């Protein structure tokens, strides 16, 4: 019996034994609640990245994530924009590297479960997405020569590099920067967020634990019903990560001040297909290229213009502001956007599933309470500092 069906049956059986009334959630709603777990979902190392799951590579990637000397100004590291104390985001509307960007910095928690990377899906692997900011002159402006100097200047890093990739770091090696990006990606794969109040509620429903279900606020349950039903939020924000991993137009403007337009997914597809680092290329470590099927058949459509990635809803309280351009400062602003949605901003050839929700103030409060329950209640445990990495000989 499929795991999702079994989980839904358990929720139905447990309903009568819990503090949640059997008529509070329909069988369809209980099935959908079951589909948003378990947490964390199963995961396997990335076959396209030979460093994935490799301890030496993880230690190397950990240190390099916090290493500002990879950047042209020797002051900007990956952690400058992806701050551990802010859900690996930076709290700004748009990113700031060597120059000010046009898009919001995405968080990195649970990034190992993603299929496409970046707001426009311009990368089909985590390691390629990790390489881009190192090379981008607007972000870090790094180079192979600079990276080689960093590794040569720290014997522990050079040792981890050698253990991970079977050779010493060499500026003449065309794979040097790719390997560095794969190591950084291997460390990012370890960033898994803890269970949330919603996860505990879901698990308690399945177990028939009335005492545990009673701790989930009534406002969050009412917001959950809006999320599952009237709001149709789960259509796109599906599964344990609360995202289908795809792209959509939700009426957020894609104009860039003072002049210009962000093409979104359409530009991302063009960039991805032209990139030598996509999964169809030589740097993909999966010899079967089975992980490249999605990229192989990817084509642009008119509707892709102005579409942006459907983000995860986990850890929302840590990752404000919201949307691809950081234009919505709070969760209440996000709920208001959907409640007062301007349908004229949506593509005429897109899926017209979005309608203004017209929520009352009380309903908006309930939906915000539910969304807040998708974040951990306490501060995230910070990863150890690079200096705490194990020595290497």
C-alpha cells in the first residue's frame, strides 16, 4: 500500500481519538494533511555530484562557505548573503554582493530536495547554483587563481580537497572551481530544518494523540483549512516542502527599476540550456545522465515570461522579505496580496487558478498563524564555525 494512502487512512482512524473533531477536517483535507509529511523526507546523495555525502568534501565546503577571500574584494563570502542566523537568507529585499542585485536572496535550508535552483530555475543542480555566485562579477567576482591561492594558503583545506577529489588543488586544473562548488554544495546538503508545530500536529493526528493535537492552536487549524480549501494554496505549495518545485505567475511585478524587465523562468531556461555546467554537460558525475531528463526536454514557452519559482513555505518566519524581488515585507503582506489579487497582472495564457481570496481580517490572521506554524519555534542551531572542522593529514 502506498505510504501516502496509508498515512491518510491512519489520520482518518485517529481523528475520532484526538482533540480534533472528526467534522473539523474532511477526508480529503486529512489526505492532504498527510501528504505534507513526513518530515524530513527521504534523501539520497546527488549522483551528479561525486562530492555529495563525502565527509572530506563536506568539511571543505563548510570552510569555503564562510571564506571571503574567494571574492575579488576579499570581503564577501557565501555566508554574507546566506546568513545562518536568518535561515541562510540576508533579510534584504534584494541581494548585495559586489553590486546590488535585482532579486531576493533565497534561503538554503532543505535545499537538497530541490529540482531547479534560483528564482528563475537557471540551474539544474545545487553545485552549478553554488558556482555561479563565485564567478558572477556582480556577486563575488572570483577566479580559479584566487581559489587556488586560498587552498594553498590553508594546508587543512588543501588536504580535504585532495581527499575529496583525489588530487591536489591546481590552478591549471579546469575542474578546480567546479570541484569547489561541488564541495560547497555537499555541505549545503546537510542544512536540514527541524520539525515544526505543524509537523508535530500532523504526526499527532496520525498517532491519535489527543494531548499533542490539542497543543496546535485553533487559529492555525482554521488557517490550515483555508490553505487546503478555499485558498487552493496546496495546489502549488504541495508535499513535505510545501512547494511543487515549479514556476508560476502570481501577479508580482517583474519590472526592475529604473528601467528593465526580469523575464523570470523564460530567461532562466535560456541560461540553463546555454550553460556548460548543466546536467547535459561533461561535469555531471552521473554517467547515465538519468538526472538530466528534465533539462533535456526543457523548452521555453511564452507563458514562462514573468514566472518565478514556487518557494518552500518552511521557515517563513526566518526569511522575510518575500517574493522574488523582496517586495512584500511581512507574511501579512503576502496574505493581503493573495486576498486582494489583481487578476489583470496575471498572464492571459497561464493557468488561471488564482482568484482574489477576499479574506476577512480574522481569516487573514488565521492563515498567517498557520504559515507561522511551518517554522521552528526556537532559533535554528547554528553550524559549527569553520575553525571547528576536523584536522586533515
